């Protein structure tokens, strides 16, 4: 499923991931899960980014892989960067403390103290 295009057919609002399941043991978790900025890109843009990273950012390799010109590679990367910039939110200053709490590295009282 292309998450960036997952729109509610009724109210036209973006859908959210609410369930994750293990295909091996069928364990499931329900809640509201964040999708990474890269995960919000279209599948075509994700493939482009993967190829770009795998080929160490070589624009020449991207030209040959996708049979497109250098300016087209640059324009595509600029469009992807703009899409990522739109979805980027700086992490909450408390997110590290909450991660430590989730891992059991802090007690609730210690976490509350650090977040105040």
C-alpha cells in the first residue's frame, strides 16, 4: 500500500497506521503508529531514494539506471527533498526520555523529573 496516497474514501482525510502484525507468529499491536518521512513518499520515490543511496549518490549512475538526463535526476531529487521537508517535524525534546522509559532505563518518576 502506498501510504502517501492513503486517503479516506469517505471524508478524504489521510489514513493512519493503526495496527501492526507479525506474519510469523500473528502477534499484533494496535495503536497509532508514526510513518517515517521516507515511508510517506510514493513507492516510485522510495525506489529512487533507495537506488540513490545504494549507488553512493552517483548522479551519473542514476542517469543510466533510470534512463533520464542529469537535470531530470536533479529535479527529481529536489522534488523528493521538498516532500521530505514538508513532512519533517523535529523530534520532541522529551522523545529521548520517553524512549528510555519504554526501554526500562528510567522509572516514571525519573522520566517526569527530566521532562519538567
